[in-house]
């Protein structure tokens, strides 16, 4: 297995004690590689090599999570240690790069997913929410169709069920009429922490909300199954707030959030990673047979591998001869060559 961020370290000087990890980060590959210690990276690779039988070992995930959190902590300290002017300039650059505090599970498939899988985002329920534990402090916007569920009926159900964090209910028709310009969509985007939408309107929203919402997939409306009588609203909305969205792209690589810096602890992220993997396997055809690899990363960090598909090599009977026969194949050719050399030596 080859990891491009690791390259061999020169042999230790004669008489010196060799290091247990003869690897070093390649700085030219990622400028952030030097933030993760050589020992942690090499130990991660070693753990991966011995855990193939269990697919993904919990210890491997934990080491990757801790290494990324350590890197994030180091980066935050570096930012706050700078002068006020430099820090403001750094913040502007980060806004341009659209960085965030979320940790992602990167999913690479063996084949490009079909259109029926890429048409709508897939909701995966996590064990630990990536939002504030106190939902009352959240600002949520609910998008309804305006026909089966009107905004007036939605307001009544929200009040009756005691869901205070839904601050506004919008109909799709109102989105089309009042939020046409880029600036109005950006203002709406910045006004709420989470957007929820009934399942029936999800296919319409990419065209209505545009690239402000869907370009970086930061605040894509989470689909919720809501009955018109409001019987399951509170449970569905709370589950939506504990969920992560997997938006399968037109290629083989996608990602979903599994943790958040400063909010979720390392063990909570580890549990979320396995919940997310189970959710991905329920969506991907052939389950493990459709997965090429899993990585963990922040949006601006090195991606650490936690699983990579290893194809089993089968011997080719046409190329490898059986031991003991003088037939064809590599073994047979070597045997015949040795016999010719021996015969020529006897003649001399």
C-alpha cells in the first residue's frame, strides 16, 4: 500500500540507534503535512495493515481523529498568536476558501453512482449531533410545499408540539418570488443555522436556492418526512438536527460531516464515524463491494486513510508452473534454463 504523504527517510548514521518509524512527511505534497507527527502517521499505517480482517478497526479511527484534532488545535493557537491585523487578514482568506470547523468522512466509490442515487441528498442519522446540544438556541427555517402543508398550518403545529427552534416557515412559492437575487439568497443563507424541507419539495430546491446553498453544500436543506396532521413532526425534526447529509456527486468521491471542532469530543466523533459508515453502506450498492476507500479530514487538512480496498491477487496458471513439473510457466522456464547451463558445463 502506498501513501503519497509518506516518503522513506535516509538510513540512520552508522553506530546510531535507528528510529522505530523510518518515515517523514512530504512537505511538497501538502503544506499541512508537517502538522501531523511522523510517529502518528506511521503508527496509523501499521494499524491499518493489521486490521484488514475487521474492515475498519476502532483504534485506527481513534488515532486518525486524535491526530486531526491535534492539528486543528495547533492551527487555532497559531492563528490567535498572530497580531490583530494578521489575524483579520487570515480570517478573510479563510472566508474566501470557505473553510469550516467540521470533520468529514470522505467516501470514494469504485464506480460512479447512478442518477437515482445522486438526485437527492441522503440523510444519515448520527449518534451525536453536530449542532448545539441546546436546540432552543438554534435558528431553523422550515420549507413547505404550501399545498398539503401550508405555512399557517405549520405554525400551528409547531406551537402545539413545542418546537421553539423553528423560527420561520417558508413556502416554495415565496422562495421563488421573494428570493430571486443572489444577495437575497445570501441573506437568507446567513439568517439561519439549519434549513429543513418536507420531502416533496427537495427535488425543486437546487434550482430555487441556487449555488449559494448548493455550491459548497454547507446548508443544504435536510429532508424530513412530515405528516399533514403533525403527529411525527417533533421526532422527525429532532432526528434531522442529529443527521448528516451525504450528497453523492457525479464522480466517485463524496463526503459527509461526522464531527465539529469545539463541540464534539473525540470519542463522540469516533462513534459518529461508525454510524456514518453504516449509513453509507446502506446507500451504496453492493455495500463493501462498492467502496474503494474511506478517509477522515477537515476541509483544509490532510486526509488520513482509515480503510482502503485491497484486491486479492490470484495466481495465473498460464504463467506460474507447478513445483516439480518441467512444464511451461515461469518456474518451468527457470528449471529448463538451469538444466541447459548444467548440460553445457558437463560438455566442456
